[in-house]
């Protein structure tokens, strides 16, 4: 069953476009949290200032991802295929979407390692990704929804485009782990209330730097007349 799986990289699939066959489990490391420690002479242990500096928004290092494949095709053409893959992906910032979780996308720099044992036998290739710590929902809340990529376990359907406001309208946004500042696009000036604080949103595109949505349910109350689009794209570890 594993041979049917692959990875979509910058819109090209390792199986359908590059004829690579999945031969080992995908390795996706957990990103390491960045901690700020201070050692105090003549005291026990060390002091951790991470929470003092970042609050509950812990920062993370990049994560390492590896995909192992073999070439499923005419081995005499391996050099041509290998050259194509390297030219298109090696050292490039890419979007990476594993078939095992098509509703999320990773972003990172690709490194290619390829090897051909003999003229007749299989050719191996390893795609390593120096990826950002967070994976992101594949589509933002103002993009067309694609059911083919929806995950029924943990997936969230978002459709926050051209919402009608005629007086008062409440929008509940289920947040992910990464704190995100949403982008608003209003047809007319409106008032926004969030956690008992009020903000004025002008007509057009705007952001509120203080409005950073992380985990949990977020209730946004819009007051005015017109339409509003809220561009939110969740990220998680």
C-alpha cells in the first residue's frame, strides 16, 4: 500500500511526475523549542526566562523531514530524471504536502541525495527538507474549499469570505497552535469586539497587530453594514 503514497512538492508529485516509489516511512521530526536559560553562579540549577520573554508563544527551531524513494522506471534514464529533480528542487524553498496528510503543507529548503547502485538495479533518492517548525492549513479561509483534501479527524472547514454584516454578526474561529494575525477586508468601516476590547476596522484590507489568534475558540463580533472577509490560516506542530 505504501508504494501508492508520495509527496506533492511545488505542485509536482513524486510518483506521478517523477516516477519515484515510496520505500521507507516518512521521517518528520518534532521541532525543538527555543529556550532562554541563564546560569546563576553559586545557585542551584539554571533560570529559564523563556516564559518571561515570549509569554505563552514559545518559539521553535526548524524541523528536519526526510522522504526516501526509489526510481520506478527505465534505469537507463535515471541520470536524466535525477538531473531534472535536482534542477527543479535542490536548494529551493518549496511547499511540501505528503499524501498521508493532504490538508496541511510544510515549507522548507529541499536537499537532494541520489544514488544508483548498478546499471540494472534500483536507484535511490532521499529528499531532505529543512522545514519551518509549523505546518499550515493547505488553504486559507478566503480560498475555495477543496473537499478532496479534507481530513475528517481534526480537519476544520473555514469559509470566512464575504460575510454579510447588517447590524451585528458574530464569527467563531477555531484556532490552531500558531498565533496568527488575521487579515480583514471590509466593504465599509466596521467595529470589531474581541474579548471585551473594541477596534475600528476601515474599509479595505487591514490588520490589527494586537489581535493574535492561537489555540481555542475565538469569538469576533462585527458591528456595521456591509461585507467582511477574514483571512485566517491556521498552523500547528
